[in-house]
C-alpha cells in the first residue's frame, strides 16, 4: 500500500522515523504508562491527519514511522 500525497503538480511519499527516549533511558514506559503513551500518540496522529505505519512503545524508548 502506497501513501502517496498527490497535489496539482506533485506526487510525494514522505515518511519520518521518530524516536523518543526518557531521560537517562530509564525504563518508565511500562504498564499503564505505556498504554497511555500509545493512546496519546494515536490521538495526536489522528488530529494532525498523519498515518502511523509502524510503532512500538518499549520500556525505555518509543519508535514511530509516520507518513
């Protein structure tokens, strides 16, 4: 599945890899905190009309591939 954005004279397929890390890489993203972070990221992506192609909330980092 392609996520091309088509304009009057352009066609683009732009993806961004984002990584968030807590200070000192402390393993704080566990349990209900991880679920809340995941829900907030999904909500933010919907508000900004972005698609999350892949994502993972690990104990000490968050990875997102956005289109």
